[in-house]
């Protein structure tokens, strides 16, 4: 069985202050793309969407999210959602194996 591909969501610019927003803002942003946590809203660590699983850092709601790990479970469903999300939110993706970034 082939392993699932992973990408990391990152902010458009790099540096110590660059983030994807606060955790609560991040969750609101990804909800527009049918991606949301499943289960206890007080213990958010993983969100699910079309063909993907998104792992969030363990931070408070007002704390910044610097990056999020996405596991592609079904490529045909996940890639269009990821591409649209990155385009509309001005986020980029990084391949953790090569370090290459892509997106807007």
C-alpha cells in the first residue's frame, strides 16, 4: 500500500512573525472549504476535509498558527481544495521531503 503524501501549509512570507493567523481564525478560514475538527471542540488537534487530514499545532485559540501538516488521503479530492484554499487565503504549501514551496 502506498503511503499518503504530506504537505505543510505555511504563510506567504517567511520569518519569525509570519503566521497563518490565530488558531480560531485559522479554523474559521478552513471551515469555508469544508475542513473542520471532528469531535470535542475543546480539544482541537486534527481537522478533516475532502480527501485530507489536517493536523494543527497544540496552541490556544488566540495563539498564532505558524504551519499545519496536511496528509493527502485522496488526491483527486484533496488537491483542488488545497489549491483553492491557498489561492484564496494567500497561503503556500511546502513539500517536507524536498523543502520546495508552491502556491501563490
